C-alpha cells in the first residue's frame, strides 16, 4: 500500500466529495460515514492511500428483523473501521450491500482478506473477484442450519491445504489441533522440504464458540460477562472495549472510579501476560531454570491481581458504567514492586545468557512493511518499528492524563518483541504508580467524554497486552443487543504469524516465534 | 533433607500435611457458593438457576441441586441472592467419586393450594 497526502483530517473532508451522497456523523472520537455501495471502492482507495489511516476491522450485519435501520430486508450492512491515528479518531465507513457481491477490499487493503472470508461464511456475500475464499471461522461440518449471524453461503469456502507433495520435494506436515503442554487447539499445515519452513497454513476454526451470535438479545451487562470470558487472558482489555462501546451506544458516562480502576487493571493484565510470554520463550528454548524464574514472577503477578481485584485473571474488574470491583491500592503498592522485581531478575539473567539471546536474534523476522500491510498491532507491530498504541493514539480517560509511551524496536525479530514487552512492563509499573496516586488524590479527569444522548450503536477500544482490542455494539429499542462485533488483537496478529515463520526459519523456531507473539486461539476463534 | 528422611523412617509417614500451612492468597480468590438452607425459597432457587452461566444449579422438584464440579466461581449467585448465598472460601476440591461433588439442598415445601 502506498501512502500519499492528504492526511487523516483532510480525508474526512474529501470523502463526501468522492462519495457524492455520503452521510457524515461526527461524534468527536468517532466519525461515521454512510456511502452508497457504488462509491465504496473509491472511498476505500482514498483511505488506503492516506498517510496514517489504517484499516482496523471489517464486519457486517444483516437486516433480519429491522436490526439495521434504513436497510432493505435481506440486505447486509458492511462496516469498515479505520484508525486515523494521527487525528486521534476512528472512522466507520458504512455501506448497504443489496446483492451478493461487494468491491474487493483486500485488493485495496490486503489486511481485509481474513474478514472477507469471515463475512462470506457468516453472511454469504463475497468480494467481487475470482479469488478463492478460505475457511477461517466456521468448522467444515457447519451445514445450512448452523447458527450464523446472517445466511449461509451458496458454496462452502475452500479449506486451505497445500498438496501433500509440493514441487517434488516439499510436503505438508500436520501439527495439531491437539498440541503439547495444554496449549489451545490449533492446527498448522506446515509445508517443508525437510527442515526449513517453506510455508505454513493456520486452521483456527476448531475452537469456534459463536460468541458474537450468543451476544444477540442480551443486555449490556449480561453480554459483558461473556465478553470477559471469551479470551480469558485479555478479560480486562476486551471487557473495557465492549463496556466503552456499550456506554457510548447507551449514552452512559462511566463513573470516575471506574475509569481509574479499569486502567490499573489493564496495566496489571499487561504485566502478567508479558511475564507469561517470557516463561513461554524460556520453555521453547529449553531453559527450564529461566522458565521457573519467569513463572515465579508470573505467579506473583497473578497473586497481586487476586489481592487487588479479587480475581487472578481480573474477571469482574470492568462493568458497564460503574467500577466492577474497586482496587485495593494498599495491597497494590505493597505487593507489586516485589513481583516486578522477580520479572526484572529473570529478564536480566536471561538477556545475559548467550544461548538464549542467540536463539531469539534474527528469528521470525517481520518487516515494518509486512506489519503495516497485514494490519498488525501491539508488541508485534511495535517490534517491527510501527509505532501504534491506542493508549497514545486514541487516549480514552485516564490515558489522556497519564500518557503512555509506546516502546518500539526496529529489528522485527523475536528478541525485539521480547525487548518491547520488557520495556512495556516497566512502563506499566510507572503508569500504575501514576494512576494509583491520581486515584488517591481524586484527580480530575478533564478528558472524560460526557455521556451524551443514546446513539444506538458505539465503538469502544482498549490496548490489550497483545495490541488494540476493538468492540462495536448496536442496541435495539428494547435495550438488547442486535449486533455485537468483537475484534481482539489476536484476530489481527495471527495473520502475521505465518509470514514470520516463513522468513528463513526451521521447525524448532516455530514454537519460539509463537511464544514471542503470545497470542490466544480463543481471541481469534471466537 | 536427611532429617526429613530419618523422620519418615522413624514415624513410618512419608507425606506431609496438605497444605503445609495456610496460603494467605487463598482469601483473595473467588470460590464456589455456600447456601443458607433456611433462606432458600422456591423463588430464590429459581433466580439462582436462572443466573448460573455454567448450569451448575438446577431444580429437581423441591430440591435445589448444586454441582460443584460445574461451578466456575463467578459469583453471580452471590450477587443475585446475597441473603441466601455466600462465598464458601474453599477453592480446592478433592473427592473420590464424581457424584460426591453434587449437593442436594431441600427447599421448603410449597403449601398445597
């Protein structure tokens, strides 16, 4: 994707000119533009060519029983979420698709391909090209009666398989879906000529639970309970994104204590996840002493979580409009330095161990261009030199006051990802100290967005330990959800995993690369 | 280690108590519910069955059945009926048969119409 002027601010003025009859609604941090389907391609081209505009998500909703106002029965509303990071805004481009084809978005922004496949499985509409669409979400046994958000596709999507013998010497080596050490179900189709990774295909549908389908018809609080549990290791980030979307849709302003509590919980979540990633890196490089040291730090972080918020994985720390649980700041101040000290001791020792560092250096390299093209987020993108952090780019209270600094590296390898995580852990401890002091003093939250009128639909976001987590939710007149879209960071970053594995790596590098991504299958096979 | 070995030989006991000492972090953990039978009415039991997300609670006529093996300790039942449910504080469960995890709590009989 080439980027040219104009920048994000100018492009908002340019869209109505390109689209002709665009309806623009500006809600401050979120701009919604509805464009005719015939102009969708031109608008997507304009945005893809805009500096600092990135396609963050694509999803659809079917009219059904009047869920989407202004659409004809049977039509599908397509939504493209763009991050205008330099402008601190998100842009949602909506378009009503009234037949089974829409302009191919992945030809304009390659990051949209996985979503095009998902929309085909769920709604039966497809991009207007002859490219085959892969099976990404629903299992092969999903027949016409399988619960879907829309209607089934005319033809089943293609399973991604290399021929068992590729080019005479290479062959496909199946790995999973049941894998060692209790990792989540995931199946790799690993194409190899013996030792080197020629290609790698991911099959992520084994764990599909239909969470978005299950959220329909629930109220916000009931839905939050499921959202927190969808990807347990990002309960706070996904919960915050969803609660924030629901608050925006319902016109609720979160209580001030809720805002402090969420941010403290989010940083604690980042700390334990980064400690867990370090332990996983030690395990995959065969360093059992280092693994034990990192797991001691991890256990201490989990105990801090339990002491401060009453749950080791911070479930219940976020609620819609009000604080779920208030943190015990005394225990936080007393217990956190010791836990972080354990992490620093383990990390310092490991970074002085040549056999560890040599294994990480130049392994699983992703360039900045790859990270941008695939729309990657979080430490994976930052380790490749892409400075993207929704705490800084789209600061929701209290991050406007307590400014997070994005940690970046340029190398893009496993070592760079570890260094980014360790830098972020230090930044999280600093932020927690700042947030706790401000919470004690009852500091002002001048950037707290007023609740305003109910808008019926809203977008929420939070920076999880894996990167930007997005949620979009729409409510009916009865206050129940008509469509909820959840886009955890894992959805974006798994699509960079196969590229990282292909970059001059051998079999034994794959678990190391996977540990450095520290993703969950639950986050993508939702 | 040698002292532990000799003590084991002398007493004939080679294991230690579990837990060796109380774990203070246990007090911070969410735990399965404990029911106050006296406060459980048919209406309260119905509410509890409705809020349980993992179907660890169900009714069998005038009995509320609780399956501790299906409980995730989410705390929804405590919040739905605080007068009848409290946290048990027991976060470790060990039984010799699956059925032993299932508790049956009789509810007060409904007066005949």
